[in-house]
C-alpha cells in the first residue's frame, strides 16, 4: 500500500491538532512519539487509537490498532520533535494509570511548575523512586504536552497524575512536607516516611500560600550561597531519592 | 537616538553568528540573554563586548560597554529564545572562571552529555553545591551554547568548566567515583569527601570504558524497577547534594 503523503489525511490531522492543550483537553487524547515511548504505552495497557509509522520503519507489536504507513516527509511535518519520529501514537487519556484514592507511600506535589520539560522529568524521577502519584496544582504544565511526554521517557504511563486547584486538599491523610529555599529545617532531618506529600513550587514564585500554610513542615535543601536556587527537577530528585531511601 | 532596526547591523550579526558552535569556538565568544544572566556575567567580572538592549528596556549597570538600543522586532529576530529577550550581551570566553590547577573538594565529570539543557542544569546544580569544576568529556554539549547558558541561570559564570578528551586524566589527585545504573555499591556508602570527581555518563551510552576502568568505585543510586533510568541531571543533583552534605 502507498504511504500516506497528504497532511489532509484525517489521522495526520488528528495528531497535529493534539499539540494544542485545548484540543487535548477537549478530546481526552494525546500523542506519543518515538518507539520507546509507544512501547511503554503498550506495555502499560494504554489504549492506542492511531498508530502512524514512518515509511521503512517497523510498527511496535501489540498496539491493538492497525498501523498506518506515512511518507517520511509527512511524518516530519506532523512530528513535534525537530528530528522527526519513526512512530507516533494517539493515546486515550482515560486509559492512563488512575490516581489512587488514598496514599500510603510518597506523592509528589507540583505547584505551578509551568515548564512541560520539568513536569516530564519529574514524572520520570517519580517513577524511578516509586512515587504513587504526582499531584499537579494549577497552573502546572499539562503532563501530556509533547515536551512533557518526551522528557518523561515512558514514565507518563507508569505514574498517575492528578490535576487539582488546591493540592493541599488532595490527600488529607498524608503529611505535607513543603520544600522551599527559605525553609526552616534541613530536609535530611524531616520525616519522609509515607503517607507523605512532598510539595515543590514554581521556580520564581515558590509555593502558594495555601500549601505553605497547610504544610506540616517547610524544609530546605542545604546549598552554597553561590547559586540562586536549584532547578525544580533537581530539587525534586534530591527529595524523592531521600524518601525512597527511607522506604527501603 | 533611533533604535537599530536592520539585521545587517554588525553587532546584531555578531550575536546571530554565535548560535553556531563553530563560530563560538573560532571567536572565543558567546551570547548571554536575559537581564538576570547578563547581571550574573557582570557580577562575575566577565568581559562584555556587545550589549544589546531592547527598545524601552533598561541597560544593566556596570557592563563596561556602551549599550545599543535595538528595535523590538529586530531583537526578537536575533534572540535564541522563542519569547525574545530584553537584553543580550556578547561575552569573551577567556574572561570566564578558569578551572583550578588542582582539586581539593568536589568536581563533576560529564562524559558525552550531549543535551545542552542538561549541561546547563548540571552547571546550575554544581554551583548550588559548591563544586569546584565541571569537567566535560567529549562529545559533551558546549556549556556556552544558548540553551546551556539559559538552563544554567547564571551558573555559567560561577563554576569553571574544562573540556578534555579523557576526563579520567583531568585531576589525577582526586578519587574517581563513577555513577552507573549497574554500579556495584550504593552511592550513599561511597566516600564523597574531596578531592573527588563524580562522573556521569550519557543517557544511553553510559560511561566510556576509560572512565569506568580508572574509577576507584562504580556506584549506583538505588531506585525502583518501574523506570528505565534517571535523567542525567537528576542523578547529578542527587550525587552532588550528598557530597555537599558530607563537606559541611
């Protein structure tokens, strides 16, 4: 069969439209690029609705949907990655891991982390350290944005996310440990055993008052005075690795 | 005076050319965008050779060079940032902090970390945890690339870098602690007191054999089996925070 060349093809149009947050929200779908990521989606049991494969590339097995072969040039045009992709899948958001009703271990709370790359990297780190959920307080970036999915390298399908207005209310049974450059106590002296939520704020704005006020403790990561602050993904990695160490 | 509107203006052409690695290397100069970053350069004593200020914005004090006012549209065209910049400076690379001749504390070694965003984030983390140098083993990204400078948020001017072919030979007096997902020992049990070099490899390729073979110990960061691996910037943050904790 001839590969698809026209950008007017309905499947190609569907993928392109999903670059927009509004479209992802309206449709309840998002796009996943790259073989590793699509395989992670399939392994996690996500429901794929479109599967586009670049001419000459092979389709991942077990997708549960007929692959469409797309000409290289058309594939490059619909890809959100500069270097293009060999495989792109459309995934139904309601087939993603669902947030737990209650927390027994560690959850990560992101308050207004607006860079999708940081949100994706933190999802990846959350998976590495067995966090049970990532709670996204507004206005955090959409974890299904192309840049977030790419940075998560498959963790999109391993850790459930929960978008809420007030993250301080998400899991009332958990202790709330807030991380802040001006925190009272060294994080290493804080109780990070579950159920616990570790909250990180936006790089410039820091934590919202609602989270700071509800926090059981506000901790800091000791650092030299040579730098302004840690990147939020670096701070999250340090905190989650400490919590994981305590849990094992 | 009328703001500069023409992209043929020599100063604007110089800035644009510096997006290319070859040009930065040939000229020994690089561009810095944004007020915070330019101020960090000035505070660190870096030599600025061009200072472009967007029409209506104010010029940072102490630059030591006459600011040129640039029309908003021309400024957006030469900016490497999608959202544009209010200030862009050209910095002489030889006015940057120079690597120490010997190591007494902690140094970070990056082996083939090719993403400039990761290199920049790791520079920022190295500054936060008072690392004395970041050794860049080929083919690591150029720390003066626009994306690296942006991710470093000023740390470009706080931590010296040293680009070498074989990072294992850079500081022979230092213990070499290699980090690897398949390491023999838990990093928390490793001696990270100075002089010590902590080596991280590329995300896919891992550490080169030369570094692995010369390493005094190969450590791992314990993590769940749910994720493939940590992002290199996350691994670096965890290791550097541990070393910093031991040094204070």
